[in-house]
């Protein structure tokens, strides 16, 4: 249990520190950073799969076009999410990006209700309503939808929905997604090089090394997440996930001096209230089901007729 918490917390801590990494690459265009992330992540994941001799799944998946198409859709959502996040960080919108990952759990609940016909418990309904009220407040007072946060939450929520029923694990799934994206990334980077606009080729050695580091920086948190998720309850994992956006919000306000006025604060508070209700309901359900299972396990067997 303790080891699982360490793995998961480390994963969310690393994700929370991502703004530092992407801000260091501000001289490279966000789209190019995205393409490099795909290429170097695939290379790093390929090395891991080779070390673990874990390639057998690929030949089976290639024979299943529907599965490949499903992962192509999840790859498109993932790359869109990555691009929006990179663009946000490099355009001093880290606070807005953090909003998206605060909202993601509640967007997941809403998507489950709308697309999977899952029933919402009263606390979940109230949580979604509080978040919607927070978004409405920011929309009214800021004059526009918090489109960055909503885009990040919706793309990551849809991505999670597709991966929820996927037939591959985290490592294999991300490997297939980056493999699908690789031809587009390689073609774009080649085009930039021909046009003399490839930021990687024109950058100094330190920037080039940072770009290459996108491979392990992408894959290592995912591996930590997978290791942690196998060892701790989902309720605990759900609470730990707020580490990332909390760090990002603090970094945006304290480290990078982004504006965080009262209008945004009140909107965030609506979403935070929704998250508190959602988390409390999840914990209550976890302990209730656990207690129920224990009672059923300890109950004596009925005597034979």
C-alpha cells in the first residue's frame, strides 16, 4: 500500500512539474514540441518494450482493425490534449491549464452519464452542478468560456473513456498511440528541416537534450502511475490526482506571476466544492462497499436443508 502511494504520488508530482520543462522550451514552437514528444516517446517506449521482451501484443493488435481504429481515436485525443497543454504553458496560461485537470474527474462523471448511461448519485449530481456554476461564473465575469480548461478536461475525459475499455495496458497502449502518430510527426519534422525551420536542428545542445528528454519525461510518470494504480484503491488514487493541478496552479500564480483575480478564484471555488463533494461521495462508497463485503465474508454459511 505504502509503495503504491509513493509510486502514484511521484507520478502526479512529476506531472505537476511539467510547466517547468515546457517553459524551458519556449523558443521552440508548441506544435514542433508536440511532434518531438511523439517521436522520442516512441523511441523510449520501444527501448523499454525491448528490454522487457514485450512485443508479442503488437502482432495480435495489427490483426484487429477495430482496435487499431479505436487507438487511433485515442491517439488523436491525446495529441490534441498535449498540444493545448504545451501551448497554454508557453503562452503564460498555466492557471487556465490547471483548471482543466481540476475539472477532469467531474467531466468523467458527466461523460459516463451521457455516453455510458451511468446513473449519477445525488452527491455526484450536486458536484457536477457546482462545477457548472463555477464555469458559468467565470464565463459571465471574464466575458468568455474558460476554453483552455474545458478543452483540456474534455479531451482528456474522452481519452480516458476510450482507454477505460481498451484491450491494452498503459505501456502497450501509449506505445501503440505514439506508433500511430509517428508517421505524421516524422513527416512534419522532415518538412520543417527541408524548409530550414526545424527548431531542434537550430537550437543549442542544451535545448536539443531537453527535447530528446521528452521520451522519458512522457513515459516514466505513466509507468509510475500504472505501478501505483495496481497497488492502491481507486479512492486513494482519486484523491492523489489533485496533486498535479494544485502544483500547476501554485506555480502559475507564485512562480510565473500569472493573474488570478477574485473572479477566477470564485469560479475555481465552485469547482473545488464540486470536487470535495465528489471525493467525499467516492470515499463513502468505497468504505460502505468494503464494510458490506466484510460482513458478507464473515457471515456463517446457511445450514443445509
